[in-house]
């Protein structure tokens, strides 16, 4: 028999907090800090508290009744929600093209666009008229409290490059696992044997998927990970951590970075410590946003396509609100730049 609804007591036990704190956090009332509320919401999501009863009972939409968005005359407004994070915005060399893909596709369909940089959770209701918004496309990492408020609005949502256990919705991703696996298999074929992963794996779902693929390939080839935990933690002090690695004589042959930004910081920190790339070690990235740094490998993500396909999924979801949640993966091209391999690698 399927499990019944998760209780507040179970969430309290899981988090080690009081039932009072859990109850206040879940109802959005004051009395708990924003940080505590965020932790409770995430824990509740992991335990399945927010899953709909229809999903729990297996009451899924009949697959034969799906509606096709072709030839529909669209109207209304789609909200594009950006996180309030410095590097995740319309001007970003990564997120800018994703936004362009979204807006071009919406213009093509004659649908109005409203863009918002993530407001606070209690502002969301005052800023939006739910009746005027047909759907919400989130771009990048959106905070859990905001997602919970969106859930209460009852508007269809498609997330680009983000998942959260609190809020089950359609999502569009690059196939991070396949691309990182391809990079790692190439590196091992070239004879490299010592690696370090670089990037905060808790910062984005994509980073975590790349880290999982990295570890899976090493495990498959019986290569010990020996990961420096500081390199995959938040707020990495590149120069300090790399200095410690060098002092201990543990410089790896390859730094496999979560994206090109981390790769750039790694290269700059190594060079400031007198380590030349690619002569003494090589660096790989992901996202292909720089063409002027010595990366042995990166991944060319079709950013405009991510945005356009998010719109297509949104239109489909509006017509099929009861159908199972979907995660769509778009394959990306791995780029190898042989000239940035170690001379003897």
C-alpha cells in the first residue's frame, strides 16, 4: 500500500526542529529565520510533503487524451523569472542567450513577455495578477520559498536548469551527464590518471550532475577520486586551496571544472602561483563561453535552444496540466582543443 501524506512530526524528526517551527515555516508565518525556513522547506520536499494526492494515488492523466499545441492561437502573458544573483541575469554571457531563445519563441507565438528579477516571497502576490499570467518560466536557480509561493499561485511552471524537491515541475536541461562522461572518457584515453573536480556542486543541479558523471567514470576505471573537499564547496578561495595542493606536492594532471567560469578562476589562480597551463597541468570547462583561455575541453551548450524548448514545453503544459511532470534533456557538443593538452600528455 502506498504511503500516506507526510506529517509535520516526521519533518520535525528529520530536521531535528520543533513541530512549532516546522508548522510556522510550512504556513509561511513569522517565527523562524529565512535560513531555517529554507532548510525546513527543502527537507519537506525531500520527504514528499508537497506531492499532490493525485500523484500519490497514481491518478495520472490519460496519455491518450493529450492536447497538441500546434495551430492554437495564443494570447496572454508568460512571466520569465530570473534569480537575484549577480551572474544569473539577462546580461550574462550564458543566461543572456537563454533569455533570447525564450523571448524570440514567445514573440513568434505572439505571447506577451513579463520579466522579473526574483522578488521576495511576500512580494510575489502583490506584483502579479495570477489571472493575467498563463505560465512562468524560471531561468537558473530560484530560491525554495519563492517556488513555494509560485506553487500556491497554481500557474504552470517550466524551469530551465533547475530542480527543487519542494516543487515538481517540467524542466529543460543540457544533458550534463552525457557531456561530462564524454570529456572524462577522452581524458582517460589520453592517459591522464590524476584529477580534481572544481566547482560548488550544491550551487546548481547541472553542477551536481556533472560531478556525478565525473565520479562515475573514475569509479568505472578504478581510479581513486582523492577529491579535495574545499574545491567542491561554496565560496572557493582558489588561490589558497591550490597553494595548499601545490605545497603538499599533490598537483593533479587535470582540473575538471564545473563550468568555464570556474575554469577561468582556476587558471588565473594557478598562474599566480607560478603553475603554467597547459604545460604543467591541464584544465577543462563546460558551457563554451570563452575562446581565449587554454581549455583542453569544454561543452558547447545551445543556449538559445534551451530557451526556445522551454517555451514549447510551457505551451504544451498549459494544454495538458494534469500530465506527468517531464524533464527534457538536450544533447550538447563536446569541444576538444588538442593544442591545450600537456606537451607529453
